[in-house]
C-alpha cells in the first residue's frame, strides 16, 4: 500500500458563526417583545453589555454567546410565565 502524503495545508478556524446575524436578529426581536434592556439581557447571559453591543453591530458572535443569550431569554420567559400562573 503506498504511503499517503502528509497534508500540509493550513486550516484556519473560524471563530464566528457565519449565520450569527440571523440568530442575533431573532434574539433582539425576542428581547424587545419581552421588554428587556440590553444591560438586563447581558447580565442574565453572563456577558458584558459591550460584548452584546459589539455582536449586534458586527453581526458576528461566538457560538457560546449565542447559546448564553438564547438560554437567558428562554429562562426569563419561563420565569414570567410561572409568575403569571402563580398570580392568577
């Protein structure tokens, strides 16, 4: 069996999601629907407000930040639903 040549091409990792603009638009729409400020959402997601602002401006985001924002919004929405059920 012949030896395979070693692949010497340099592969660059892509840190940002190419579809982050669409994800961030959905996150922003949900944030507005829930009536949250950027500071509130950033705090709940565990990221800085500046990071969130930069992500919105550039349309790029690390996958972990998108997951954190999505999780924070989902948690806030569930908390509000639970509060409504308790109050009624």
